């Protein structure tokens, strides 16, 4: 069974098929649910609300059985390694494991040693492929494609596992990526051009704000909430200078009054909650693909 | 979809219909379960066994899907607000949210801003409507009604979210409410007459004991366990002076040897575990009502 | 409904039927799943991965509903006793409770007072009957029986709840049990003969290693990892002196490089992950028996 570790591993064709499939789940639901008991383990070693629950909802909507692993009550407390824990879950019947872990690249030593499908739900400052896919779906729903679009990634670029994936894949799909944020948090290895915050706001079709990853900083107090908001946040004033049709995105959880003015979170441009909604259908498509299922018999078969 | 925040919001007619419906679930079960995947989120920010699990059992008996939110592993750890967390769950597909929270009136700023049904499972020292409903069902099963009954609420009146609701609604339904307990814990705003503990015990048809809410006191050590028991507890001796047909109730968890002599917890008068049993069917009725479902096609349709 | 507290309570006949039934579930699955909602509560007061999840998988494969009780978020935080917690779960509809608890014999005061089936999933240094049953199934699959086999139990005998049950029941079933380990951890009351680690390794058909239960020692630092490994561990060198057909077992979680050389965990002799796999089917058989179910209509009916 295939793993989903980062989008770098997937062909553009596969990405497009996953988006098509997610849209189909959104439009028509999963008409037939799985009948045999198929188990998926959810292992979240870092806090999560939307990723964890959107995977759980996706699993249940497909008729899969979720096993919710909790770090604090498991044998990892007795020193069991992640590999051994996954081998256990594999023996108990899990066909896939959805994992969020603070260690970047946690899956590297695992991927060739397990017979279940590993789905990376966020590894440290590394990747977060299902988030990138739902971002792509959100953009595609808005603009029907990616070619010629300008997408601004703004904020804590260096610690964000979303920024890198999004910048890479959007560039590959034909969008122009522009980057903006405090120089201390620049990430030179990303594709894209650095511009001022004002230029980013005024030229982007998609303003993709990034969360300040305070839990990944070593207490480097560059900003107060207010000084960050004034320097790099989407203020009420900046929003007015966005292009007429431009939209706002944020992977969330967002800090109100920091990356974005609280009043803008649900404004007409905001697709922030739409992103979460799309997340369920993206994760249904990922699980169907990873498990080799074919949930609804219909014309656009998944031929991966 | 309607919220269930406190019983004050419900008409007597709606309360009666919920009781009838709960009795029907108890007598005949939920013959048809929901087929479409419908999600209900359970968010317990304070410890709970019976309320949390009786909602979960009720959900599963109706064929609903439970999403069990855990504060300690969610993005509330990253500072996400309750409103934003609920908006996430709404976007992921939750149609109702069952919430227990330490903050009294936590739902006030939420109720007009969400499209899911909010079900208050206890807010600080505020309300606990599903507990009051199951108390009503327990009394109704015993006495076939409320008119003319004398119900004594005894103990920590001021900090109890059960006492207030029960006193209000029982009065409305025609019962006489008498109150007893340490003067420091009196709650002058409740309907009902204060009487001595001895008069309460001897004249009540229902002796409704209340838990000492030590987690809501600021270390005010008015009593030891033993002195409370002697002063306001249901001792073996006091039980003998209850009316022949009178019953004992307690919202639980009870402190054995404090509010009630340990030997009386399961005595012939006690309806304490019956209350818990009724709690499942009450919560089935609440969920059916809140979600606008109609589980069993039968003569007494819910016409709310 | 019967309890499963220790294997001492079960007849050899019942044990054999449970093994037969587990094998049937492994070979053919549970063809018919339960249709009525039947609830099983899982209460793990100590960390667990494999026991907890194999019970949960077993429950779901049988079509049962799992209620996962979490000590840290329940009313045990408000001082509720284990008996009262179980009475609550019983009233809410649980027909069985799977319990792991640090207190040896926690079930003694409970067993005659509850109407649900108690399934002991490990009590302190006491018993762990489902682990012993899955060990028996693993041995039976290998050797088609127990008579004449030599089984070596090696390591922390005194604190292991697996060692005692295994030694007792294997002796009863006709196997020879030999014991080896640090004298400080000997358990004189076990059936079996103490031998040197070298003799144990060279004469056993089954080398059953035991986990060092550091959480049950009072900081008695008898060994470093390395000195234990050299003195009583299954080193690469010792494995070479095992009998040609001999197998390795361990209840897990194992400490790599302590009880067993890391390289041997998945060697051709190791049945460690097979044990976990068998655990699911054993627990299906236990639940079917405890709940009085009869899942698949087939020739070998359970006549207990």
C-alpha cells in the first residue's frame, strides 16, 4: 500500500486525481460504505483539532473503523518505540496509520519496514501533505486551476510545514509564489520571490497567511502580538487593498488579532472555514487511495 | 436547529414531550437507527463519567457518530477559542455539540453564531438541563406526575447546577419545593421554602440530595465529612423517618458517608442508579429533538 | 454472565474451547456481526497499547460498541470508587467491562456485586488471563499441543502477571515449565524448576522472555540494561544454542537490547508479533463467551 509522506512523492497526475475524487465526495458523498471492518489507527503525538477530527470524520464517512491512539495512555509510556507501536497496530489489523509527530521526517526509518500505509499528518517543521491538498482544492474551487495565479505565503515561513509544501507544489502546477514575512523567519530553500508585505497583499490572488508556530520557536520574542499584526498581519486596512477577487486562506488555528484581524476571519474573502470543510473530502480521497478502495462505482475511476 | 441550554427556554409542553419520548425509548428502544452518517461532537472540559458516557451511549443507540473531543490533545492547547473550535467541528460535519464547561453561561456568546445545535451538559454552577430532565422522568415514573408532590433539595444549593433547574421546573410543574442545607450555601434566588433538615426528611416525597461541589469552593472548610453527614446527610437514622413511599435521589457522583450513608446508596428507596439508567433515554430524546430526527415511526410523533 | 478474572477459575475444557473458537475466528472471521447495540466498557487505569487496542479491535470485529473510559477525564477524579463507576456503566447499558488496574486483585470486592461481565486485562502483579490464552494459542499453533513440551519462563518472574498464569496452566496442560532469572526476582510459589539461563535456553522448546517491570520495582537498580542483557537476556550468541525448532515469545512491550537482542525481535524463531495477532482472536473468543453470544452459526458451538 502506498504511503503519503510528502507531496514531493506524488505525480501531478495523482494529485489531480485526488482533487477530482475529493470534489466527487463533496458533491455526492460516499454512497457505498465499506462493509468489512477495516481499521485505521490515528496517532497524534502533537495537539490537533481539525486534522485529527477531519481524518476521523473521513474514516467514518467511508465506513472505516478508527483506532484513536493516545500517547499518554499507551506503552510509549513504557519506552516502546514508534516502529514497535506501529508493528503492534499492524498485527492488530490496522491497514493505515495517520500520524502527527513533532520529529521532522519521523517516517524515514519506518517506510520500508511496515505493511500498513503511513499517512503523514504533519511532521515537525517538515511536511503536511493533506493540508496542502486541501489548500489546492480550495484554490481550484475558486479559480478552476492554478496557472497564472499569484499566491502569497505570508508569515512564519521557516517553521511552517504548510508553507514549503504549498510553495513547491503550486510552483509545479504553474502558479507564481511570492513570499513575505520577518527576515528572521525567511526560508531560502523555498521556491518563490520575497516581496514586501504591501506588495504581497496588493498583487496576490490568494493571500495564504501562516500561523506563528510559537511552540517551535525557542522563546525568540521578536514581536508582541500587536507589533506582528502591524508589521505582517492582515489588518483591516490591508484587506482593503487586496485585489477585488482575491481570497484569504490560513491553515489554522489562527491567532485572532495577530496574523489576521479578528473581524476578517469570516469576511466575504475568507476561505478559512471552507478549507476545513474541504479537508474532510480530501482525507476521504487520501484514505480511499491509500487503502486501495473504490468506494462509489462511477465513471471517474481512480486509476493510480 | 434548537439549542438546549437551560430548561427555562423550554415550554412545559416540550418538556412533557421529551419525557414521553424518553419513556418510549426505554420501553421499546430505537427500532430504526439513523443510516446516514450524522456526527455529534462531545466536548467535556470538566471530568464526567455518567453524563459523558450516557450521551455517547445515546448517540450510538440512535446510530449517530460520536466525535470525542479531548481538551488536552486539541488545538485549545494552542490557544484556539471555544467558538473557533466549534466552527471547526461544524465545518467537519458535526450537527450538534454536547458541551460541559467550567464557565457559567459559556454558551451565551455562541448561541446565535453557530449552525449546529448546542446541548449544555453542565456549565459551571449554572444549568444542567439533561440532568433535570432525567430527574423529572424518574419522579414521573414513580408518582405519575408532579402536582401536589413535595420535593426536598438538600445540601450544597448554591454551587449546584442541578438544584436551581430542578427547583424552578418542579415549581412550574406544580410540585412544592423545600430546601435545606448549611446557611452558607443557601441560594436566596431559588423558588422554594427553607426548612430544617429534619422537616425536609420527614415531609418530602422525594429527598433529592446534592453533591458537595468541593471543586467549586475556595477551600472553605465548613465541615469534615463526618460533621456534614451528621448535620445534613441522609444518615441511617434519618432514612427511617422518611415517609413510607418516599424515594431518595442524587445526581451523583455521591460521596459515600457524606451526603448519604454508604448503606443507603442502593437501598429500596434509592433511585440513584435508576436516574443514571433514565439518563440514556432522556439523552436519546434530547438528541432526536435537537437534530430534528424522528427515529421510530409511531403514534406519538414529536410535534415540537 | 461469567467473569474472566484468572485462568485458575476456568476448566481445561473451557480453555480448550476458547482456543478452538479463537482459531476459528482467525481462520474464518466473524461472518455475522452483532446487530443490536451491545456496549462493552474498556477501563485502562495503566498504560497499554496492545491489550487495549486488541480488545477494541475484537469488540468492533464482533460488531460490539466500545466505550473507552479514561481515568484522567472521569469522575474518578472526583473520588468516585471503582465499584460506583462500574455500576454507572452497567446502568448505561454496558454488558462487560474490560479492566486493567494497578491493584492486584482489584476485582475481588466487585465480582459478586455487578451484573456485567468483568474481564481482567491485567491486575498489578496478579493475573493477565487473556495474555496467557493468546500465549497458549501461539504454542498450540506451533506444536499442536502442550504435552511433553518444555517451556522456559525467563526474567522478572516475581513482578510478572504473565509468568504465574503461564506456569500454572502450562503445567496443568502437561508441559514442563522451567524458570530462570535473577534470584532476587524468583517467585517460589510458581510451579516449575529453576535452572541456569544457559540450561533454560538450550533445553526449551519455547523461550518465553518476560519484560522487566521497572514500573513495579521500587527503584532497585540491580542491573544496567547491558549487564542484564549479558546475564539473563536472549543475546545473539544464546539464540544460536537454542534447539532447532524452538521459538521465542515475549508478552511485550519488550526492551530491545535488554531482554532480547534488537536483531532477534523479528527473527525466524520469534513469535512475538504473532502473539499480538493471535491476541485479537483470543479476545474475540473471550468476549463471545463472556457475553453469551454465538457469532457464527457453525458446527463447533460453544457449549460452556
